[in-house]
DNA sequence: GTGAAAGCGCTAACAC
DNA sequence: GTGTTAGCGCTTTCAC
């Protein structure tokens, strides 16, 4: 069954013996078309398999019933978000368009602005932007930011309680008896990273444990960048007995490095992550981590966007709770057994 | 930093004191523009933050450097694929646009045709369609199907070796001593489902074990639909000791049902799945399953699409191998201990 | 080297 | 009720 060619509105009009304007009215359910005509046109549309071109439609009408999700790349975090948004969108009448700028995260600053400029005003009626660095609001175009890199702006936002989560993680390590605890952070310009580090310091202070500043270092939130940081800290003469990694990828990277250095996780080193991306359960040992309800964040962001477009008055800052997920990468501290 | 309005090409033209035609030439790197003009225009573009509208651009030029990935919804399988495609796309110069029709899988037949009609000819230069039922080729538009529901057509295809994988799964259960093995299939119209059932039957036959037809039933590949099927089979007087579920979701569903019926997995019932979506490792007990290299399938599909567009001659049917992933949901068969 | 003008597929006024 | 027309933002001849 091969359609020879893309069929457009004039094809339909010709076949139905009406003008394109009439076809347009039928397609969009406008009033002022005879019942008989409506039926005839619909029949032809069905026969020819006509579907309005998103590009042309949006160019003209500025309303497409398509919502955009803009990401730098499709990695575990953004795809979890996508699942949540996808589940939430059913029944709203909107369709979802996820757009990846193709830049590896951090590679090109400003991807969010470029993607937004490319799609807004045409194509999509609103957008969810995932972990944007800069956000600028265009007039009459609705945007929701998920886990933005900078602190709260006027923009509608969905994030999780990074500070409380970090406290949770640190307290867990403390409760296992660890005192030499390292923290691998993301980057100073990332709001979530700053909050996690702050939570770490708060929990340490509350427990009366001094933070060794040599054990707090930037890891960049990515596998490769975190590896170097982990290696440095684990090579210290008085290396940490536990690591609170700023996100799961850093934690996984730390476990890799530890293994390469002949250290066993969790026997010689406890590691806890942050995010609970599916991948965290797949590593060996399965990673103990702080769960952000990522899918729910996606769902909430989508719902918020739909409400904003509909003009519903509501709180436009959503913060979801985090939770400790205990797996197998942490263990109570025991002093190193002295050689026999 | 709030941009008041979307800036378009005439804004740039006006600010630079040239015509839109010239701006277009600069944007697209066409020859025949004075060096000085090029620089001036580029400066203005940068200042104003201009970015070409994808909608308008595609409408006119039929070339956008954007590749589409069309899915029914964003669920574990399609998002894994997305990760693979996303990794592969970097460096090709293309950007990725994932489009979800918003129909829950199986809800609306023909989503793939509608989505394709909406985006092709405008917006995207080619498409990867995920698990399409019907596929029709449009002239001059390149499409790659991943795991299509119907058997090999002329269309370029990427799938995994479903038959061999099913044999692997069944042999594993047989090697554990199981003989009453059930199979929950997808649907008869799904090629992957048919092949998995065929592999199951082949392995059973090769082992000289008769298939009890009451233990081979349709489950539909989704959590809800598989639950009923699982419940029926587990309620049989001589219930199976092991289940080979047609995909991970069916397997997870079966484990749920078993738990509800007071059966322990794997003590009372062994369960093996198919796909190895990340979620399969997250359930309790972690699911033993057959891995399809989903991310690699996404990467291969993308690469194939890029090559097709570039006119590269190559084999357009890619079949990737499957592999057994042993986790904790299966155990050697032991006769039920008789009550004391 | 540059700009005017046509037109991609569609929608929205406004005529008829 | 229906068709004519203009124009969304852009690219592309083709004059100048």
C-alpha cells in the first residue's frame, strides 16, 4: 500500500469539488458549511488519507495543539521526564513533540534559546524546557522550566527538593557511622548542584562533623568529568570512607573508578547517588540513591503548561519531595582491619 | 533578559539595512553576498538572537536537517530507542524531533500514518517509525521501521532476533528443570510476538516437551491486558511452574498477579521476560529476561536513515542479536513439598 | 551583489 | 454556504 505523493488541501478540494477554504473549514470544524458538503469532504479526506501539514498549519494559525519538550539530548533524566509527560498528555487533546538540539549537554550554551526560537511562534503552543541555563520569556508564549540551572526566576518551574534530598543522603551515610564523607558536586552555576552541596554541609554541621574541604569537589554531573574527580579523592592518603555523589551518573562513575583502583563497593567505600534514574538499579552493586520523582515531575510540568495555556490561575512553582532508596552500594563503617 | 517578541527575518533585514533575500542567503551560506554584508548581517542576527522558524523554513525548502522519530507514546521501549538515536545523531548535523501521537499504544490504529502525513513533506527530512502496524512509503521520503508489527516488507527495517531470543528463554527454563512452561504472547498480528511464540514452540519441541495449549495465551504486551491472562493460567489446577512472558511488561504483570495469588517468585513460579527495559531490573525480584539491544537498535536505525538520505548503498535490513540476562526471577524446578 | 516577487500549504476576512 | 483573496516566514529564481 504505497501512497505515491503527499496529499494536500488542494488535492482534497479538487476531489471534493469545493474550494480549499471549505476544506479548511471542515477540517477545523468551523460553522457555515452545509451538512452534505461536510460529509462529502470528510469522505474524500478519509479516502485520500489527508492530514494537515503541521508546518503550514502552524505558520498560519499559531495554534497547533502540539506541546514541545525541549532537551539538550535524550539521556536518562530527560527520557524519564518524557514518560511522565506522555502519560499525562493523554486526554488533553495535545500531542507531544520532543526536540533535541543535538548538542551534548554543556557543549553548547544557549541550546534552549535556539530551540525555543526555532519552534515557538510556530509549531508548538507552549514548551517544557528541561534543565535550561538561561530562560527568557517570549510574549504570549508559555514556558515551564524543569530543574532550571539558575535559581527561581519569574518563570513557572518544576523541581524537586534538592536540599532536603541531600540532607537525607548525608544523614544516611552518617547513620552508618561514616565520618570521612566526600561530596562530588555538579557545577557552581547549577542551582540543583548548589542546593545539594548546601544540604550536605548542613547535615554535616548538624551532626557536628567537620567537612574536609579536600573532599568536596566539582564533578560536572557527567560520567567522564566525574571520573577524574573521584580518582583524585580516592587517591588521597586518608581517602573518604563514603561518597555522596551529586547525581547518579557521578556515583556510577565513582564506583567504576573505585573498582579500577582495587577498592570494593560497598566494602571499602560506600557510594550514594542522587536522581534514581533507572540505570542506577542496573549497575553492580545496585546504587543506593536519592529518588527524585522524575516521571511525576514531567507529568506536573505538562499539567502546569496546559493550565497556563488555558489561563487557569494556579501556583506556578512546584517542588516535589525526594526520598531515600536503599540498594546495595552503602554499608556501615568499619575501621580498616589492620594487617595481620 | 526577556525578549519581547519573536524576531523574524524581516526584523533582521530592517536592522541590517538589507532585504530579507540577502539575510536568507547569509543564513544559508549561499554565495553572492559581499563579505562586509555577511558580517554585518551575522552581527545583527547574533544581537537580535534570530533563529529561523522551523515551520516556515521547511514549508519552503523541504530540507530542514531534522530527523523524526515517530512513536505512539513515550514508554520504556521507545525512550530507550531515543537514547540510542540521540547518541548516534551527534556529529551528523541533524537534529532530532520525537513525535508522539498521544494515542496509548493500540488505541488508535493508523497513528503512524497520521503522524507521518503531518510531518513529512515539511518539518523532517526522514523518519524512524517505532513499532508501526502499517507502513506506506511516500515518494522521495525516507523511512526506517523499528520492530514493525508485520513481517518484512520492502521497507528498511531494524529489529532483533526474536526467534532466537525466545529459544534462549525457553531453553533456560528447560535447563532449570521446568516442564510445565506457559507462554504469554503479544498479539497474533505482531510479528515480534509471532516469532517469540514460534521460538518457544521450537525449543519445546527440540527438548521433546509437549506444549499444553491451555498454557499458551494472548496477553497483549501491556500491563493491564497481560494481568488477566496471567491470572487465568495461574488459577489452573495444574498451574505452570514457569512462565515465559512475551515482553517485560507482561512478565512484570505476571509477577504482580502471582504475588496477589500468594505465590512467591521465584520459589513457586519462575518468570522470564523479553526486552530488558530498564524497568525490568527495578522490580522485585529483579527480572530475568532476554535482552534486545534497544539503544543500539535506535542507533542503527538512525544511522541507516542518515545513509539512505545520503544515498549510500547498503543493506537495509538490520537484525541484532538477543542475549539472556539472568537476574532473580527464575529458579530450578523442585516438586512442591507435600504438606507435613 | 542585491532586491523584488512568487509561492510552499494553510487559515481567516470578507465578498458573493 | 461557498469561494476569493491576502498573508504567515521563509527560499529561490531572476531582474537590476
